[in-house]
C-alpha cells in the first residue's frame, strides 16, 4: 500500500502482496484495506477539520463540551467558595470535597477546551511545550481526583 501526501490530504493506493498496485476495477470493499501480510490496516485519518461540515456531529459535540465546561466551572467554583466562606463547613470531609472540586476545576479548564479544539483542528497548533504541559496537567489533575476519592473512602 503506498501513501501519498498532497497538501494536508492523505491518499492510499492499494497494492497486491507483491508490492504492485492493483487496478481500480479489481478493488472490492473487502480488499481495499488488505495489506500484503493479510492484516487489515486502519482507515486513513482524514482530520477532525472535516467534522465542522457535519452539523449533526459538530453541534452536539460543541454543545456537550460547552455545557460541561460551564456547569463544571460554576459548580466546582461554588463548592470552593462555600468551603472558604463558611467556617462551619470546615471539616476533614469538606476539605476533601474542596480538593476534589479544585482538581475537577483544573480538569474543566485544562481538558474540556483543549479536547474541543482538538476535535476541530486539522493538527496540533499550540506547540510542543503546550502539548507536554497540557498532558501533564490533565494527568496530574486526574490522579489528584482519584487519590482524593480514595482518601474520602478511607476516611469514612
């Protein structure tokens, strides 16, 4: 199977097991993705940029991520505000919940907008540092959430 790159597009040409290209009339739906060693290759990545034209996919995706971002940000910020503001809420369990809310707030800020952008960008546009930093922040906040839930369950 040969791979041609043309200004951001990927085109695959099917080949026979000997490496010669197959004529278009001999290609069937079953043989299109067959490689020479009888393994099935994955379909080429067209790019999430194509999703923007598909409204039945892009609109629910944007709405779901938007609602998740707004509700997650407001809810977790409210938990943190109440924990700091009201002295009678200052107990061990409340501090655990505040820690969980802080970790979830970081997830809302670091994960939701970046994942939404990844769906609609043809390639990563934020640079190498942001690629590494976002992955680190996302993983750290998820680990923090899991460990906080573990501490809550042990404490009870």
